[in-house]
C-alpha cells in the first residue's frame, strides 16, 4: 500500500455492527509519480455497503466497495496540509448528507477506536464506546 494518512470513516449509525450502515472512508494518499516532493498527496474516498442478508455480524462482507474520489493527475496533487483540509471538507460533505458518526482509530488503547457524532457545523461530540 502507498503511504496514506489515518482514514476518516463515517457511518449513518453509531453502532454499525448491530445496525448495518453503509460508510464512507476518506483519507490522503501519497502518490509515487510526483515531481514536487511538497505536492504529492491526493484525497481518496471509498464507499462501502454491507451484505445485509448475512445474519452473523462476524461474517459481514462488503457487497458494494467503490472508490468514489481518486484524482490521480498531477495537477490535483496537494501538500499534506492541503490534503488534510480537503479530506476534512469531503468528510463534512458526507456528514451533511446523514453520515454523521465518525469512527477514528485510537492506536494507544482498547477499544482501538473512538466514535464522534459530528454536527453539520463541524462540532464533534464523543460517544462512549463499550469496552
């Protein structure tokens, strides 16, 4: 895998393991064919939807897995700061369309992720995760 930032994943529900929800994942990826080492990042987005007919939540698989944003031409390459800003804007676009539960990886302690309810103005309120 290419160098990439920690993804921002938004769902329509705070508990997607029990209430199946499609998701959007937004992240920044460093392109390998850059000519300017400062401007070598793009913003990518992936849409996924679970196989809702699968009853066992441990076996759920994506039935839809589509890259919905992936500009790969050098004129779209950004600095890392610009890419982070653009990724945040893309995530907020999804928040305003109902995907307002943000899951963020926590690399320091279990349960290994945090959940935030994001309002359309960008405010985030953490939702406790059961350990």
